[in-house]
């Protein structure tokens, strides 16, 4: 009798449990539909301009502003072909090269100087360290445009106008406080035991930096390089101020050049070149993607 | 010769905190010295000063005949094993082991030879091409020890190397490190070792001598057996040994015949003449009476009456081969280690009841209440 009772009870509770499980699953499913709906909608909103730009570069000029559709009615490569030629004596390839002429030194100098300065801040006792650190943070908060005029005057005195030097030379002195700060935070999160072990193993400070710190900092350093690369490629104001001859124009100025012409702008050409202009950033990002994400989170979380 | 001497070594931090108060210590050539103490006793700071990772605020540290106060860590002829292994995460085990030798610009063949030799000694040869993240805790610690051996230093420093391992692994690593030290010593290689730990089992089983520290002072330096048998003060008596020594207040009473007595509230225990002679206390002085749990036994019919205390059994703890019997004697707590057979025969239902226990006074210690010094040595 008792056994029978027990089995009835357990069968009943099994039914209850089943019901409960089903209800939970249904709730979760509805939740996830809702979540995806919101995410996809937001995604479309954010990606639409980019998709529009790319699709517009395949449209003839007259179609761009007359139709909202992303699919060109008259598909044509003209935007790319004519855009590449540009209205100047140089092709767009020249402007690409020009961009790399200052972006690459800028990235390299930033990485080297920021790493050294961050290492100094994070691991050495220096007089008035707090004051210097506060100064560093203050430079992050300072709007870049405040420095434009004094910097311009300085570089004019040094005879460096219309060259790429003013664009990358300051990077040799760890002037990008944000990157230094990011690396310091990353370093602060690392235990010092490894460095002490290396010191006992016979490292001096530079060997310590080169053999131990840099390999461990690699994700953060790659993030710094990536940020600097993307920001520099997109930089408009810097080249606008210092570069005056068209033969030295980087992409950002070249795009603006096409809009400047007095006759109606060929938007399909401009948008085609703009689409090409974002390719390097995307490629570099994809290559370094894993490190980049690891670096951003590691720097943030550990700090 | 690689003896290590500390002469009046002090450490004061920039905020004015004095962590180490002028310690003197000699570690003999080839000796395994364990520094032990509770956390915050400055044992690690002392080790780090010896390693050159902390500046010395005063005094002198010598390794062999050289004063090393101002020498960089790499020039001190030391190797150190850290608590969290501190392996270089981007290098393979082989590279980790050979890194110090590479910096010393040894030839590649020689580096390989030394690395293989150390790897064999520690049985990590199959791991040589792995990265540290692919190692278990025990393996990583063996690699860390290997990194120290490879350099053939004059002094080995260990900073709580086994704290991150589980109990079983810790026991086997303990044996391994001890064996390694013996082997190095037997083969006439430099083997002077300074080993910091907070674990008294490690200290007792590994050290040739133990240096017990507290709050930046050295409490006692002696062999494990002597520390256990003849603790110099209350701190050492309490720190070494588990369960710890019983320490209860008592009144010391001198008799005219040269013998003496201890009064616990209303109970008296006699101390024979020989033992009494060694006690430097005044008549009627309140002292701390210390006795290890193994020297308290159940009284039998033959037990002399004057060595019996009566107490109430408060709690029994079964340890398998023996019981810890907690007694309440004159409102103070005593712990006795009594073999299981005896407990099962006499004490199983004794909780809350009064029992007579015999104190083996020959092995007791008397401490001064103010200075906490052992006044019965």
C-alpha cells in the first residue's frame, strides 16, 4: 500500500516538474526572441549608413539621393574607376601611400615610447611620481585643439611645415597619455614576482623590459598599435593643418579635395574611395582581433 | 664558503614602519635554515633583503666574505623560488630554465647540458617543451626549483614555495626539496638554503635549524628538536607543536627543602628538587606553566598523589590513533593526548565528569609572566 502511494506521489511530482521545466523553457525562448529582435534592429540602425555608403558607391551619381534602396538599379564600377583617378595628377594610390608614410612611424613611435614610459611609472620610484602621473592624466583630459596653435608655431619655427614630421614626431615622447595610462593599468595588474625572478636571473632594467615585460604586455601593446593605427588613418585635422601640398595629402584630405571642387561633387566617386579608405583599418583589425579584444578587456579589468 | 650572516639588519619603510629590528643571524655553509613565523613577522622581508629585492635600512648582510648590501640581486650568487612559481609565461620550460644562463652568456651547449641535468634531477624532462600554463601546480613548482638549481648558486632562497599546493603534493615536494638539499650537500656543491614558511610542519621536517620570528624580532634559532624540547619563550612554545603547548597560570611556591610546588587555584602539584633548581622564579610568584599535551596522562594507582591534578572533561576529539582530551582545571583549559585504547577503556562517557590526570613535570616549562621568557631551562 505504502509503496503504491509513494509511486503515485512521485508520478504526480514528476508531472509537476515536467510542467515547470516546459514553462521555464518557453519563457526563455520568448525572452531570447525579444532579445534578438532588439539587437538585430539596433544592428541594422548602426550598420545602415555603412551599407548605404558601400551600395552608393556602385550607383550612378543621379541615383544616390533619389532611392533609399541598398541595391543599385544601375550597377556600375564607375565610382571606383573615376574615384581612383582623382581630379588631381595623382591616383588615389598615392594618397594611400602618403597616409602610411606617417601612420606607420606614428604607430611604431607610440608603441615604443608609451611602453617605456608606462614601465617607468608602474615599476620605478621617481621623485614626485604622483605629480607626474597627475600631469599625465591631465593631458588626457586636455582637448587636443587647445594645443594646435602653439604646436603649429613650434613646428613652423623648426621648419617642419608641409612634412609628416609634426604628425609623428610628438609620438616619440609618449605624448598620448591615454595609451601610457592604459599600459600602466595593465602593468599594475601583473604580479611583480616574475620581474623579481628575472632580476635574480640577471636582467638589468632594459633586459627586463625586453625579455619579460614586452612579451607579457603583448596584447595591450597590440591594442595600443591598433587604436593608434585606426585613429591616425582617420585623422583629418592634423594633416589639414600641417600638410599643404597636394602630393603629400593623405586619404582624409584627398577625400575632402574631391568635395571641394566647384562643380557638383561626384558622390559615387567620393563614397567609393571612402569605402576603400576604411579597408586598411578593417583588415588590420581582423588580423589582430583576438589580441585587441583581450588587450582592451585585460587592461580594463585588471586595472 | 657560502655562509650567510645578518648583522644588526633593520628595515624601515618610507612611511616610518619598522619591519625588521636589528636582527643578527648566522646561517652556516651548507645549512638548511628555515625561517618561520606568523604572517607579518617579517620573515619574507628578511629573505627579500637577502635576495636584494628590498633595500636594507641598516646593518650588514654578508654572503661568504662579501658584504652584499649594495649588490644587485644578480651579483649576489643567489637563486630564489617564489610562492606563485613566477615562471615566465611566454617561455617554454626549457627556456625558463636556461634564461639565467643565457643572460650570463654561457655557450648554448653548456646551457643545454645544465638544463637537461636539472630536468633529470627533478623529473621534468618530458615537460621541457611545454609552456607554464600547460603545467600543474606541482610541475610548475618543480620547474621553479629547477630554474634555481640550474644556476648553481651559492645560496638557495625559498619564499613559501609550497603554499599554493594541495596537502598531498606539499608533503611529497617537502621530501623532494629536502632530498635535493642532501644530495647537493653530499656532492660537495653549494647548498646553503634559506627557506621561509609559515607552516611549522615544513619547518620541523626540513630544517637543519629553524629561526622563529615574530614582529620583526628573532625569537629563537635552534634545531627542530631543541625548539620543541626547550622553547626559549612563550611564543616559540606556542608556535611549535600541534596541538599547541598547554599554558596555564600558576603560583610558584618554594619549599625549604629545595623542592617546590605549583598551585592551580586550590590544587597543588610538586616539582622535584632537581627541576626546582633550574627554575628562576621568586616564592609566590605568578608564572605561566607550560606542558605539552603528550605529557599529560590519565593517573593510575601508582601515580604519586602530588603529581595529580583533577579536572573536568569538556570535550573529546578522536584523531584515530589517539584522542585529544580537553579538560577544565581551575577554570583554565588543558589538552591531553591520550592513546585511543586508554580512552576507550576509561573515558568514553567521561564528558562532564571529573578525572585525575598525571602531569609529567620533568617535561614541563615555567615562563615568566611579564617577560614571557622560559625560566626553567
